[in-house]
């Protein structure tokens, strides 16, 4: 049997964090939640709601259906600009629109 939807979302979020070079704290700030809340969702003690999934997808600039499809499709949908480049500071590399236009 394949992964459950919950497992696919957790795996996709983990893969996106890795490929984008972001931490759970970075994602938490973008979503307006605490790092502990992201950690609970990633560990499976709390679930990612559909609203959370929409927010994660918007943060990474991907379609929510790509996030729900799992890690391969989610990371393949991530633009080159959002991908980590070794040696580049992930926070500094974020487009201004992601940081609220500042």
C-alpha cells in the first residue's frame, strides 16, 4: 500500500524545506505560526489542514494539488528561483514578495 495523504503532505513539506534550503522556523514565520506547530504537523502529532496546505503551496509558489501529490511532484513544481543554491543564504535569496515586499 502507498503512503496516506497525511504522509504524502509531511513528506512533500520536508522535501520542499530541504530543496528550498529552509528550516521549519522559516516556514513557520511565512505561515504565521510557531515552529512548534510546524514541528507537530511534521511529526504527525497534529495534521496539516487544507488551509495549511494552501498556505504552504502559496509560500513555495506551487499548486496545492502538487503538494498533495507528494514529494516528487511538489519539488519538481518548485521554481529554480526558490531552489537552494549551495553556499547561498536561503533567507537572503527569497524574493521580496515572499517577505511581505520588504
